[in-house]
C-alpha cells in the first residue's frame, strides 16, 4: 500500500466520520482531492438527501479557485453512478476530468457493486480500490451489512456502575448512573439509528421518551417489547406517539384477548405488531426480520438486563456499547447486569474495541464476531 495513498485516505475517513448521525441510512463518505502533492479539495456527505462527498470535494476545489483536472480523488466508498436524491457522483468526477480515483472499498448495494468503478474506467480514469479497506468497512458496517444481507445492525447499549448495577435503589433521589456527558454521547447512537428498543419494564420504571436530542428530520421509531400489554396508557411514549412513531411488539394470543387495551393503544397513535408461534424462529428474530423489511438499518437496544442478555444469547448483537460509571453502588444499587449475563452459554469477545472517557465515565465499545462475518472483516 502506497504510504501517500494511505495518508490521504485516512484524511478522507476522518472527514466521513463527521456525517455519522446525519446521513443514515446512507453511508458516511469522505473525499479528498490531491493535485501536484497538494490537497486542493475536501468534502464529506453532510446530511441525508444532500450532495455526496465527491461533489462537495469538487465544490471545495472551485471555492479555492483550483481546477481539479488531472488530480487524484481519494474517496472512502465507491462513487455512486445512479440517479437518486442527488445526481451520480461518477458524472461529476468525469466532468471534472479527475485522472485517478482511489476508493477504499466497493459499495455492495445492488445499484452499485462495482458499476461506478466500471463507469469511471470506461471514461479512462485510473481506479484503485482496497486502500484502508478494513477501516472503511468498519466505518460503514451497518450500511454494508444491510446492503449485503438485508438485515439490520443491532447495537446493545447500557450504563452500569463498576459493580454491574444498572440503577440506583432509590431511583427518585438518584435517577442517573452515568454522567451528563455520557448521556449526550448516547444521543449520537440514537441519531445513527432508525429504531430504539426497550422492554416494557423499562418504560414502567423510567417513563422514558426515547427521542433524539436535538431532534432530527426523521426520528427513530420507539419499540417496546410488551408480551402482556402492560404499557401504561399515560406514559410519555404514548403521549408523543402522534409525533414520533411507537411500535408495541406483543404476543398474538395477548393481542386477540385484549382488544379493549389494543383499541386504546391504537387510539393513542401506537402501532401493534404480534409475533406468531414459529417453531424455528425466536420472537426477537421475527422482530428483526420485520424491522429489516421496513428499512430499519440500525436498531439501538436500550433495554434492561434480560433484554440485553436475550439478544446476546441468540447471537443477534453486532455492536456493544457500555458506559461504566466510576461508582461502586453495593446495596445502594439494583438490577445486577452480571447476574443476567451469567446465563450466557458461551463466551462473547469484542473486536476492534474503542475506549473513551466522558467526565469520569468510561465508554467501552466493540463489535461481535458475528458482526465481523457479516461485513467480511477478520
């Protein structure tokens, strides 16, 4: 791998990261234009529906008064060649007379899959792929999984004390275990996602809104696992169901035997989805299939210990994100995560781990082995 190519591609990857939380379900893409060993243009995909990274990088060249003819463009994903919300990036690259394109990885989407590369080469543009490919695939792992398999990416998130407690025993006096900075970081996870899931016991205990702050154009659907329809009619989820979608996932027999509660929930604006009794498919697997068919690319699971453990037990998790507060709660805490995880029948290792600090809290995140298989990364 050419060291200069790697250097410029790493710059493009850093630019791409700026779009995370604003471009989904599109991929986060960055681009750098280099001419005569000088960076003459930079861009990234800033928001869903707006111009892509390549176009923004070429516009940056124009704003600097530089003609990009004969330059090399470094881009983190194969340029698109289809007409969508914006024009094909390949057309813009060809019109700008770029001489060489270095793409980190191929776009596995059905409308792409090398077609953009072929179009550029047909226009006599030199194209190279594979520079920093692993980094690029990790950056857009949810997009790649959905594009190749049609299955949504599942993120498990929870906050705990050092001794594994998920909540204060006196929740009225002490509501949060994690710091304010950690909770702000969680909003970034929510902004990435198209749906947020909790169990009904979390709603009963905490009465969360599960909305994104600050709001975004398309708010994630709030999903509640509620086999017995225990969801309080006055909870904040239902009070805001007219503005932000709420999906209640329950059992078929519960749905049929509680028509009065069903009507009340639907009158509040909630949608109900029942899981059938399928011998070879778990309730969670069926739910993920339904969400994937609805275009949900990323699902953020913020449930309690049992819900988190169920996803891990059934090999349904792709990414784990744990916020660990510098507190030992002892008898002042309740809901022991370690007790629930003790039910796991296998060891689960995390890969490509990342550790960050937020006002004393530690955030540990990483990908499961199952996720790496989905995106073809070792």
